[in-house]
């Protein structure tokens, strides 16, 4: 019997914290470890799509067309170069969705409406959210049952997190009672600095046992792999970045989930 699918939204309204990098590399590691994975790019910047070498310019084939009812999921879904890993890409047109869909009934659940029938085909569904708490993020949080928050271990890491927690509480009460914050990913960590360790300690104090044991160290190979359109485990498998994401992925797979 197939195990229950896990749907996870990677979210932080602050940009540049490792959100997309984490979504991409955890997804790649899960696929490499034999899990069937769907990545959903809900960020108009389309960085997750670009991370896998997808040309997002002028294709008219993205999550935007699905949300507007213009194309079926099967017309948009892309099989990546990695076995077991599929992607629903984004493009810049998605930025207009919040305005175009403002009068649509059930606009917070449009993505769920169009994708719900096929999500159970996967072991893991990972959603890369935009760095905001608007309609696109609301859609992600009605599809997902879990939230992972990547946090940079730098001075302003926890700034704005309280607003994210408030949004989570509202979504859980009104739209998705199954939603839980299950993981905090410390990213871009520099263990050589006292500040980095102090912030990491503060994050652990704030979120307690939700913080993953694995920290993602600062590593130039993570940025370089993005520009080459491949996950870091393929670009530089011996790098700190690759080792950290493999360790994090194994930790995610070992999590005990509530029924």
C-alpha cells in the first residue's frame, strides 16, 4: 500500500533566505533517494523553474495557465532530467494572477481545485512560495499540509516571522485545518561567527523542536549550481551544500507525522 503523500510549502516573506534553493535541492535529493516528487513553482520570479534549466520566457505553459483554466495540468507538467522528479513551472505572468482572480469565487483554493486529483500520485509535493503573504501563498497553504520555514542565521532572521505565524493561524482556522508548521531550516549558516551561532540559538529557542538538526552552511556551490540549471548534488556532489541537503532530506524522510 502506498504511503501517504506529504505536501510541504516552503515559505518566508523575506527574500534571499534559501527558500527556493531548499525547495529545489530537497526535491532533487528525495527523487534521488527513490521518492516520487512534484515541485510546484508558485513564485512569479520562477527561480525554482530556472534552477532546473527550464526556459520560462514566452512559453505560455505554467501554473498561471492552469489557474486561469486555460490549460490542463498534463499540458504544463514537465518531467525533469532526474528520474522521479516532475515540475509545474512558473513565469512572470503569474504576477498578474492576484489582480485577475480577485473576483473569482474560491480564489484561495484555485490551485487545489485544479491539482487535487493528481497530487496523490506523488510521495512528496513541494511548493515554492513567493516572498509575500498574498493570494499565491494562500493557494499554496490550502494545498499543503506542512510548512517549512527557511531562516537565515543572521541578525534580522526572525523579523517578520510573527506576521507569518499570524497568517498561518488564520489559514488553519478558516481554510485548512490540517496545516502545521513542521520544520524550520537554518540556512546560510556560518558557524565561524559568534553572531551566526547566537542567531541559531535564538531560532531554536523560538521554535523549539521544530528546528531541523541539519543546518545549511554558506556554500558558493549552491549559487553556482543554480546558474548551471542543476541541483547541487549533481553539480558538486562532494560540496558542503550537497552534503547538507542530503542530510536534511534524510531528516525530513525520518520525521514522524501526525495522522
